C-alpha cells in the first residue's frame, strides 16, 4: 500500500464528561478538604479512571476552584454560594478607572 492511500491516524485524547467533573466538584465542596488526592479519589461516590481524575483536578486548579497546601491536601476555594457573598457584592464599591 502506498503512502498516499494510507490514512494517518491521529492520537485521540480523552476529555472528562460534565457529570464526572460535577461529581468531583461536589465531593470536594461538601467535604471542604482532603489530606491527599488519594483520599479524595477514594471518597468519590463512583469509580473514575485515574487519568480522568487527574485531568479534572488540573482543570479545577486552573479555574481557581481548588488549591493545594504544601503537604498536598486538596481544598475547595471557589466562593459559590458562600454566606454573605451576595450582600458583599451588592454593597461593594466598583473600582474607578
């Protein structure tokens, strides 16, 4: 078979689905912190492939929803629905240019 008739295969990358991302978010948010990522992984309500789990953690960290301390503990830091947040936003003064 000549090179012109062969089809180049592209490496497919897997992306986590929304249900998986939300499940991990809800687990972290409801428990607030985990001493290790392994502890979080074991606390998930259903199984997730480790590579998918790691990819979701990278996404959550890059979107400023979680943070890690120096020992590797995972913390939820996103301010969604925090008490007083709505009042703070209503009463805040916009920055002037």
